[in-house]
C-alpha cells in the first residue's frame, strides 16, 4: 500500500492553499473572516483582539497543516530512520509569531490584520504561553524540535499535554504566591485533537506465569489492575525556510469507560464513575520542581503513562511497514531520553519485545541498547531520580522484575570484568540498598543506552569523573560524549529582537535572513567593528529594547526605570546553586556604601562620577512551591527593592526590581534589553545554562563563573568580552570540606550586609535567618562567602568599561568600548545555535541524515 504513495511535487491544491494563506493578503483576510464567522461563530462587528488572535491563528494553523500532512507523507514514503525526542517538558511559549516567522508570512499577516483594523503585536499578545516546562530542560526541548524541523530531519517530540502548565507567580507583599495556569481556558488552535489515536495503558495488577502455546516455553503475563487511555494531541512544528513540519505529540489521559461491573455493585456506581474520572488527573498538572527529585507516585504514573503510550505509537508505526523484522528496529528508530524522566521506556521496550513479541532476552536487549541514548542535565545528587522499589513494584510489577533481570545480567558482566573488585558491584547496581531500597534511574538509563551525553564540556567531563565514573570503567570512555547545548536563533534573535536581526541581515547583505540557519555567518560582523555608524545603530537598538523593557517593568511593578542606566539582569529559576542571594547581597552592599558616602557629605553626582555608575538590578524567576529557601530569596529581593526604590536620596543611581511570573514571552522582552546578565552559579553546579547564550546572542555582556557553557562561550567570544570571577570547580569540594571542619569566614563586606539585614533594614530579620545561617553556620554549600569579594571586584572592573556610556557622547572611544564587546559577542555566538546541537546528535548519536527537500 505504501509503495503506491508518491512524494508530492508541490503543485497540488494543498501547497497552493498554504502559500496563499501565508503570502496573499486577500487570502489571509478571507480566511480570517471565515474563521470569525464559522469557527468562532461571531461577526466582524463583534471581534476583539482575543477573537482576532483566534481567527488569525486558525488561519496560520490551516497553512501549517498543509505542510504538516505533506511532511508526514514524505517521511512515510522515504521510510528512513526517525528520531523521537522524549521529554516530560516542552516549554514552547507562544506559537503564532514563531509560525509566521518560520513560514515567512509575518509582513503579510501584519498588513492583512491592519486592513481589518487590528495591530499584529496586540493580536500576538493575546496568546497564552504554552508553559509545559520548568526551565532550561523544557526550553531546550522546544529549541530542539524547532531545529529538527528547520534542518529537515524526521524527528518527533513526545510529551504530556498538561492541563495546567507551570504555575503563575504573583508577588504579594514581597512573597511568591502561586496560582494555577489554566492555559486551555479558550480552545487551543495549535492543538490537533487525535481522538482516534487511543492507546490503553495499564497500572498495578499482578504478574503470573503461563505457557506460550507456540513455543511451549514459560512466559510472563502482566495483568494490569487499572487502565487509562492515552489520547493524542498533535502540535505541528514548522521549520524555518523549509516545508518540513514535524510533529510534537502530547498525550492526554482519559478514562476508558470499561467498567468492571462485577466489582461495582449498584451502590458503588458513584464511586466507580469517580474512579474513572480520576484517570484525567495523570495529565492534569506539570510538577513544578527544577533540579529536584520529589518522588511522588503520581509523577511516576505520569512517566509510565507517557512512555508506554509513546513506545506503543512508535512500535505501531514501525510494524506498519516492517512487520516483525525487529533487527531493523534500530535502523528505523532512535530514541533520545531527555534526562532520566523517560527511563522506563528502556524497560517497556524490553517488555514489549520479550513478553509480547516473544524475542529472546539477549536479542531484545541488543535491540534496546541500540535504540536509546540518554542526556544528563545535572550532577546535583538531590536532583537524581531514585524511585522506591516498593512503589515501582506496586505500580508496575512486571517492570520491576525486568529491572531486576537487567541488573542481574549487568552485574554478572561487571563481576566478570572486575573479579577482584567486590565493592564496585554495590556501587554500580541499579538497586540502591539501604533502609528503603530504590531504583537508580540514571544507572538504568546508562546501562540501557548506547550513548550518554552531558550538555556542556565541563559538565560532560564532570559526569565522567564524579557521579558516573564507575560506568566509564565498565563501559569505556566511548559510551560517554558531550553535546553542548544551543538555542534557536529564530525565536531568540529574529523573533525577540527584530531590529537587531534586521541590522544584521543588512550588514551581512543577507536580505532573506539565511544566517538564521547558518549562524556561523555572524562572524562577518567583525568586519564592522570600527564602523562608528554601525556601532551607534547597534547601541540605539539596545536602547530601544531597554525602553521596551522599561514599559513592561512599569506595567508589572509600577516602578519607573531610567533606560540610560546599566540594566543588570538575573532571570532564571530561583535556586541556591544559581546564587541569586549572592547578587542581592552585592546590591545591598552597594546601597549601604552609597548611603555611607552620602552621609559623609559626598554628593550624588560625585558618587556617579567617582564611585558607582547608575544601574538597575532586574530579577525574575519562579521558586518551586515547596522550596522555602528559594522563596526567602525572592522575599529579600522584593524587600530590598521596597527600601531602595523608595529612598528619596537614591534616584536613578540604584533600582531593584523583581518582575513577576518570568516566562518565555517575558524572556523575549527581557533578553534583548540586558546590558549585563548574571550566570553566577557555584562552579560545577550549572550543567550548561542556555540563557547565557540568549543574552550573548542579543548583545548583552555576561558576568559569570567558570561554569557550564560559560566556559565555551568565553572560548568563542574571547576572554575580553566576558567578566569571569569566582573559585573554580576543581577547588569547590576542598573549600566545602574546609567550611565544615574549620568554619566559614565571612568577609567584612558580606558581614556589613548581614548586619544590616539583621538590624531589620529589610523587614523582620527572623525571615532571613535560614538564609544567613545556611551560610554562616551550615557550611555555606554554595560558596557565597568565598565568591562575594570576587563578585564585587568583577563589578568594579566591568563598570569602568560601561562607565560614561550614555554620558559624554564626545568620548566616542570610551562610549564604544562596551558596544564593541557587545558586537564581538554576537559575532562569535554562531556555535550556540541549536541547529549545531541537532547536527551533532544526528551524526554522533542517532545516526540519521536530513531528508532533502
Ligand atoms: C537544566 N535542568 C540545567 N532541570 O540546570 C541547565 N529537573 O544547566 C541546562 O542548561 C538545562 O537543563 C538544559 O540542559 C533543568 O532545567 C529541570 O527543569 C528539571 C525538571 C524536572 C526534574 C528535574
């Protein structure tokens, strides 16, 4: 049947329709009006911005669907290897602007909407963020699906369609308050319901042994106790400058309506319906922890539900063309595990092959290990998943048996390889013994994969020398590799910073923005490093973007920022290891010093000239709802803001703002507006970081530690264009040890800060006791005391460079010193395109090639 399918030649009705909707003003308008009248059942006289967004996005969606259907057909006909990216999080943000950019239909849509009396920007602003992720890990997945499509790979994403994304953050009296993110309040035009794709997923129950009537051999049968349906919702992922439009499939949990009438007598009717209804709770909500394992049963249920449905779908697609030729499976399928969250997929595939398809254990296992690869995103022990054996055994009895078997055969090999090392067996066992036995998911992921990668060079080195070092001995160095993270320049340059993207396209003589898929071309900007006019334009764009952020800050917080001052930004999840506390302590120190100078009779103007430049410290980020310390840090930042911003002596010399509810669409405003951003994690803790890349690509300079991808960013853009400070990762363990055995030394500068906090300058000092005591008395695990003065010094140095910026315009050399660093950053950021990541994964891990258009 499939051999009869012919690739489409592009001249059929669908392609015409797609092209028209996106590129023809009249066609766009006609479709828009039709959607208002039919899809929305409204009329043009009753069409507000929200309705306009829905009608416009339905129009763009119609265009996308044509490419999407053609892509699926092309990929089916080609019958090549596909990659499946399994991620519990896809932090997509808004879809419409991105789709318009990738389809090159933005100008047409703007013109058409304007004809109809709407402003494109206002219409785009109506779209709720698809916030199905926490932070870097989820956003990485979103960048990767964009690159898979843009670089013409056949690559699908598989995840969950949470009804509630990451919570919305409100700041009330300086405290974080969480409210639910019911993002599907209005129908979602980007989601194509695939109600016909329903996959049953079982939980609980028991395992028994039976005989296979064909082979006469014993065989294990799992009889599940609870069944839930996985129903597909598809999201088309358009590529940039290509028709290739891949699929992101997110599962919804639905009740089966298969009632067990024998169990439920008439009186239990109510209860039985209730139990069915609870099926939907599996995909109700995203767990809001970033870099932290919390071990909830519902989370494990989510993981298995998603993994079982996705694998079933993948296997079904394989069997349609290949029947049971399992040897071909690894030639047709590559599966990337985004962290350990989908590790059960390894066990599930082994179960499908052995229990359901009747393959021998070893044969099945050799297939499994050729299919999977695992990406690690952290070395921090509190984030490593370890599920209690009891829980796994109850929820997934057959899977636990298989895990034990995998472990048995693995340990046998290890024993054979290291006959004289008894200790290694306990260290590498998938099962951690102890009070509560648990399954170490990372170990299972390594054993079941052919490649394991970290996400930046330093991080990949660290996993091989610390948490996984025994596995390097067991499997050899070749199982481990590095793929440094990247970001999509379509969203993070073209969409977020249209003016800069345009200036670059002009300077590169690249009117079609080809550089967005060949980001190395940015290098050519270096030619203009002494072109005054160019530097002035560059600076003016930054200023424009700062004004845009100023408006957002005013709207969100009521605080008025002066866009000529240094914008010093730290936006990311709030976490002790990311050290927002280090940043806010330094801000407090600055404030105290300014107050001292003022008190000693130095004037504000003199302070500005000789001591401190004017700056605004801009924070944003969510704390996990149960993370008390992170919430305390948010509270402190807000209280410092209250004091500093309302101090009549200070004026624009210092402002402190906390932007509530940091998310992808706010990041698109904040990133292009930063002069300086903070990536100041304790060395060795931030696996990569990706916002560092976004800021540098937008001409913001970085103050950072020698950690994660900062190391490679420095190599690419040059040491002179980044402000590094702090203790190095190789010293961290020793320093921590010293803290514990010899106590922590608080430098005078930091002591001053602690004294002022304890005097009640920022509200009740009791509230900050945990924060201060953690540093003073509980070992200062994140080395705040050790890096504090180094951080202050780095600021003195960088502020000298920023200096008269925005001041004396006749001092062009000085004025442009900062701007030149900004240009050199952007010019050398080509390496950090997620397109480069995807090519590396494709070549070194997945063994797939792009499908020529
Ligand atoms: C981040 N991890 C890393 N985790 O912290 C960051 N964790 O350095 C890296 O750049 C990024 O991954 C991409 O590789 C996370 O974002 C989580 O969000 C997370 C979610 C659930 C459980 C544990």
